[in-house]
């Protein structure tokens, strides 16, 4: 029994070694990959091998230098040619509206606000006023 077991073990290892030699046997080299002349989305021959390198590769250390410091140019100050505005319009307190007609509205003090477009009206001084429900606010 011992000799038959050794015989089987030897036969198995010989078969395995023969398979390894067959796998290591030089096969026909694959052609270099090229595109099909009729269809650029396909290869001319499949399977194919990548092209051999033109020159041997060599290791090169990567050197990354620092970016040079950039200096901002000094700010250019232009002379003011436009006179500054006197002041921005200050809105007044909202005024309650007493009555409105097709031509405009009257506020609580009795001042007439002539109608404009939409909710906009003009007071006696020519300021634009905005009507919001029961209130007027002039700017």
C-alpha cells in the first residue's frame, strides 16, 4: 500500500511538472495592437499586445519647486471727477391712508398723493410714495 501511494504521488507530481513546462513553453507572440482601418472603435486583431517601449525606462527623482511669490501692484487712486451725492433719500414713517379714489389717495393729515403706476403715488413735494394696504411710505 505504501508503494502504491508513493507511485500515485510521483505520477501526480510528474503530471504537474509537465503542465508547468507546457505553460512556460514559448508561445507565438501576440501581434501589436492597432485600430481597424474601417472602424476606429475596434481593434484590427484581438487579442493583441501593447507596443514594446521605445527606450528603457529609468528612475528619476521627482522635484517639485516652490511657486515664486507674487507681489500685488499698488492700488491706483483716481481723482474723483463726479461730485459725491448729497445724501440718499431717507424714507419717512408709514402714514395711514384715509381715502382713495381713481386719481390718488389722501393720508391722515389730509395731504393729497396723486396716483401713479400700480401702488406708486407722488406727494405734493414730488417724492415717490409706495402704498401698502392701508399705509403710505414716501421716499
